[in-house]
C-alpha cells in the first residue's frame, strides 16, 4: 500500500509541502504502472485508487477528474525522462559516451510513447515545436551531436532525428504498419550510428 496522505486544499497550489508532493508522485508512479500494464484505457480513478491503496475521493481531490490525471501523468513522465537523461545513470545519463546516450535517449522515449502514446500525441498537437519539452530534447540532442563531433547544421540534424520519435509517427508504425517498439528502436540506433560516422560531403573544385 502506498502512503498517500491528504492533499493540500486546492490541487493547483503552485508550491506543495514536501510530503504532499511525494505522495502525489507516488500516485503518479502507480498510474504509470497501470498504463504500462493495461494501456491508457486501464487507467481509471477506481483502478488508481485500488492500486495505490487509497480511497477514490483522495484521487479525485488530487487530480479533479480523469483528464486532470492524464495531464498530470504526462507531466510526471516527462519530468522523470528529463531527470534520467540529464542526471541519471548510464547509458542514458552523463556517465555514458554521447553515442550510447543518444541511442538510449531514443529507446527510452519510445517506451514512453508506447505506453502513453495518446497523451504524447495530444501534447504534440498543442504546440510541439514551440519550446517546452521539445526544446529541451532538441538542446540535449544537439549537445550530444556536438560532443561527438558531428559536422553539418546540427540544429537541423537534431530536428530530423527527433522527427522519427514523433508520437503520431510511432503510433502509426506500431498500429498500422505492424512494427514493434524494438524494431523502431533498432532503426533509431541504425540511424544514429550512421549520422555520427558519416562525414558531410565536401564541395570540390571542378576539374580544369
């Protein structure tokens, strides 16, 4: 049973007590587990209350409704992903070499999209390229590309790589084309290894 305490009055408080924030994170961890086991449709307020060992009223007070829970889960998932690639262990975190970090970045992102794809797809429709998570992801990929010594227009290369991790594309590849997450991850690794070893062609003077 998770030790979920009574939430602060008003779930939209800009600052939570440490214990309230910790209990909220425990609820969202439980929600993420449910999604990974049963899909988005398996995440209901009743199911979360049962998994977390709390009353349903606690879940409603914390998130308001299922839409509020979904949005909170997406934000929670994104924060965990960012913490992992900025501060976490290898191969995603700083201890690994930049090539392995890039490969792990894509494979980890694909796991999130596979289990929370509808949420990610909805978030993309609400301004995917205007900053926020995408801006941080792009900055991170650019940092790794430059650490590797990739030539060319690095911001454009980063956009090109990240486009293959679009939730809409990944969902189409899985649900319509029949690829597995592992196959898409292998393709991501194949792409990364070619980008980091393939020099940009140099213009040469025409023969006289």
